[in-house]
């Protein structure tokens, strides 16, 4: 009798586990990256607006952005740490310090049946997106774009039309020809607006020959791209992973642009995050993570000789400064405190796999 009770209880426990698994909401994950954004960039954002989207985030942390063999990192290695959960060398995209390819967060999500998306304000083959959807020991936008079709990414939007229509000397077809067989292709905000997003499953949006325009002249805006991507990806009952990047927070700091330029780009980034928060409020099971891949310019906010507030730069390259991280949603507490970039990637991988 005791054995019968034990078997019965075991069966009930198994059934309960199955029911719990069935009731567990699918992973819905958004990763927002302001390329090159350190504390100085966020100080600029605070000067631009008293109410930032990240004000209500439950968890706040700092990220150590070093690579596997260097202290001051680059975008490829930095994004790779987020993508595969391992620190790597400069120029690496989706490969570890041993030069071997490792599954990225996006690829793991695809294997689980989730929808995936990549959005940027620069060429979509650039380092940050490439780290999540390609594998190479040497950063190359062309190599990355050629691998995007195999990555399975459902939504790819940004700049870089010239990259996709480039005819290589080896007589291979341009990348766009192959991508149009699987993705609906748009090149303007009007074309994106005309899409029935309730029926479109895969979209390739290339809105500029190279980089998209600066904020506020960017069309579509980063917020509009984020909203469109969420409408497409969220229809998948298995969940989704979406990466949203503003590259200009990095580029403009490299170029030592005035404070007002940085403020406008951070506001544009903040508006995209707000779209993510509005979605998360409707679907509380959504995890939203906001951070930078590294800091650029050693930027700080100072006063000039007249007392005017300005952006002060200490380098034209990146720095080793820690970058802020904000998280909201299930598992957000794991991102609190001081983490390495590889630890951030490991947590993201864990959220996708669970």
C-alpha cells in the first residue's frame, strides 16, 4: 500500500510538473544596447530629460567590459561576450578565445522555436549585430551579412543597403537576392508602415545605403523599428529574443561631438526603451535589459570657462570604464551588482534555455 501511495504521489508530482511547464510563460527577452554608452552618456540623457525609461527598472548594475586578452575592448569582442557568455579577443564575432564558434543567444532562441530580431541604426552587418548572428575570427560586415540568412533571424532592420547589394568578385550573387526569398524587403518608413504586421513573419528593412541619419532626422526612428519588430515577433507562442542597438552613441563620441548631439541620441534610445516597457507592462513575463557594450571617448560632463555645461572627452577610442546596466522583468535581479560582460551573456543564455 505504501508503495502504491508512493507511485501515485510520484505520478501526481510528474503531472504537476507537466502542468507547471505548460503554464510557464514563454521567454520574451529584449536587449537594448547603446553602443559606447558609459556613465557620461547616461548623465547626458538625464540632462536631456528628467524622466528616463530606465527610472522604473528594478535592478541596476555595472558591467566590466574587458576582453579575454585585453582591457580596453572593441565592439566585436564586447558584443560577443553578451552573445555567447564568453570573453573573447578583439575582432571576434560569435567565437570564443579559442577561435571556435559558440551558440549565441539568438541561435539558442531559434533552436527553441522562438522568433528573433536584430535592429540597429548603423549597417546591419556591424559588430554588435554580427556577434549575435554570425561567427568569424575577424570582424567583417560583409562576412556577417552573408551568414544572416543561416542565422534564422526573422527581423533584421537598420542601414546597409549597399552591403546587401554588393556584387563580390567571386561571381556570388548579392546577399539581398537570397534574403528576399525568405524576408519581406522594405527600404522606407512608408513601406514599413504599409506592411500588415499581423501577417508578416520575416522582414528585412534596409533604410539607408550605409548608416541611418542622426536623431531626430532618422526615419524610421529607433522607437518605430522597435514597435514594428515587437508586433511581428510577439505572435510566436514560443516567445522571442530582440536586440535593439543605437550605434550613434558610440560613433558621435568617437568624433567628440557636442553634448547636444549625445543628448539627442540618448533620448532616441530612451524612446525605443519606452516602447519595450509599454510592451512589458502588457506582458509582465518579458525581460528587458538595457546596457552598453563598452564606453567610448572617456566622456564626462564638465563646465567650460564660461560656466556652460559641455561634454568633455579624454580619448577618441574606447575606455575601460564600467558601463551601467538596467533590468526589469523576470530574472532582473540576476543583473544587479557588478558583473562581467561574460556573466551578462551567461544569464541571457540561461533565460533563453529555461
